C-alpha cells in the first residue's frame, strides 16, 4: 500500500496556508496544518509585500510538517498570485521588498506602454490583455522613473520562484506564472524579445524558464537544519494559483468549461491554440498556461462582492454567516434588481451595500432593502456574468460545452451553483473547493512519477472529491432575465 506525502503552500492576496497532500492508493487527501495572514505594508508612498514575514511563515509551515509527519517529505510546492516579483543583485541578494501590484507606481503607465507598442500588438505578442497591474507595466515604471533598483538588479523572480530560491538557491521562472508578466511569447513559451525590446526593458533580467513539474532541487542544508527536515526537494507546481486550480478540474473528455470561483472568478476552457483575434482582444480574454496545456479565460468579479457586502452589514450591526446569507437570498422575492459586477465602482467601495443600492437607483431599478435581496442580486448577477463570458469563450474557441465545472470556494455556495446552472443551461459540477491546493500537490506527484498524464491527474482528483451536480431548472424564465441583464450592461457599461 503506497503512501506519498507532499507539502503545498498556497499564498493568496490576503492569506497563505500550508497543506499536506497525501496520495495513497490513487486517492488524494488534504490536511491544512497552518494558516497565516498576508498583509501588505505601506511605507511612505509605496505599498510593499512583507516578503520576509511570508517566507518566515513558510518555514514555520515546514517545521509544523516535520513535527506532525516526520523529517522527510517527497516534495514542497509553492503557488501564489501572478504579476508581482522580486529583484535580486548579481550576488543573489534581494534588493527591496516586492512592490504590491495595487501600488500607484503604474498609474500613468498605460499611456506610456501605448506610446511604445499598441495594445492590439501587445495582445498579439503575449496573448494577455493590457492591465495596469501587469509585470510589464511595473517594470516599465521603474525604467521611466529612472529607479536605480532596476540598474542594480541582475535577476527578476516571480513571487513563488522567489520563495523557491530562498529554499533551494536556484533561480528560474516557472512558465504558468511567467505568462502573467505579459512578457512571454505564448506560441514559443519563451520570453518575447519583441515586447521586451519595445518596452526598453533589460533582457538580462529575465531568468531561465522551466515547466510545471520541474524538480528545482534539495532544500538547502541551513534551511533543513532550521526546520528539522532531513530530506526534501522543492518542486515547481503550476506556480500561478489559477493554473494550479485548472490542473485539478475533475473533468473527463474535452467538451467542458471551468469556472474557478472564489474572491474573484475565472471562466475558461482548455485550448490547443493561442487565440489573439480582434474579437478576443475586444473581449479582454487571457491565454494562459497550465500543466501540458493552454487555456483561454476571462477574469470576472466574484464572491468579493458578497464578502464586502457582508462586511458592511457587520459594521451596521447585522452579522450573518455565509450559510445564513445564502438562506436569506433563497427566500428573497424573484425578479429583483441586477448589477453589472465588473464596473469599476464595485472594485473597492467603502460600503458595498450602499454602492449596490446607489447603482440600482441610478439604473432605474428597485433598491434592495434587506440583506437577502442584496445577496440574491449579487449572486444572480454573477451567474449572468458567467453566462455572458462563457458564451464568449465558446465563440472564441469554436467549442460547445457539455458541462461546467465550478471549482474553488464558490462550490460550497449551493444557490450560486444552481443559479449558474439555470442561467448557462449547463449541468454544473461543483467541487473540489480546494482545487488550487489539489493541483499543486498533484503536479508534484506527477513530477515524482506517481501520475503520468494530466488526464490521470484529473481522475485522481475526481475519485478523491465529493462532487455535486446541479441540473438546469426553469431555463425559459432565466433566459428572459438574462436578456434583461444584457440590456442593463449595454445601457450602463460603467
């Protein structure tokens, strides 16, 4: 009876965690052993990630692993968000704390990029939509503002690669996170000389690229001694958290789409081609990478709206659990107001409940009066946004879908899952909620030879997960509501 243990670190924009993945008899089990905050720090005008605190918590996670499971681990894998990076000197020293992608340093960089390369050409070269948070713009801001840190830098490492370097001493960049830089040629899966040249960035800054599932090396001896580890290697999983989640979609065949639903949502499908048509550019889609495949996707607002509305209700003295909110929404009257969840006003309002009420009033709709009505408005609107962009992904990829796999925390929200089935007309298969960690662990297992293909990897996740299927209901009524939503989006695009 074979048993293999791996340690996965999953770092998000608000928190990180260490999870032990145990693969036994072709089944995967996950156990969270530590969780820690990820709190950026404002120093004067700059917002930084507290990279040393994060690394210290990674060490604490390894130490907790050795306390519980012994001094050997078959692999340690780290996934994080995309776009952010650290700069190192020629001697390997970190030159400054990595800067947060929400920092104001890229505020004027969109026009600067456009003066050097058109957004359409940039999309053709990289397959990625132009956003102010992209690594390309962050680096360009250093160049334009003559920041000396860029001249002192010898290597750029993306966040998960930086932590792996701290553990192993090896500098490289894993491709699923590299593509988020908007500096990678998606056809060649190599750095784009054309884009780097037109933006005037130093080519020497870009490290060697590696594929997901690459064994980066043994944990350094001083690190092993500090955490009580006798032996263990660091393995690059799909280091971009979305790519890890997509790797673990428990699907069969190839006629399916996925919806990664958490604080933010990503809808997409696996593709064999890079899609960079004018329609794809206008749709704001991304061509990204996962294990041995590409995927075409669209980022959408997600449960962030519900989280922030809940926070507003709590401040007003009305505290609800998420289970209570879903129950209240299910009891709310049908045919209520709708919102466009992707308009800028919902990105970071001081009070999400008030922002939704104001939007409804301005668009001539009934204003939700109770938390249940607001929650239903949010969830129904999200479901319609998923339908809108799923239809666009289908058109761009030339595919039709038999099922929609809903993974991530949203898989626990039964009402949202059912609404998504009703609006898309597709069976929604919900789960696993821990897809990112499952993907991280299983790519490590693939690196060690315990699974050999992405399909086998998905089969292990499917066999190991409690999946719930939601069948479409009352689709005619939801089609009418969806038409109302499209009219609303067209009339009030901002």
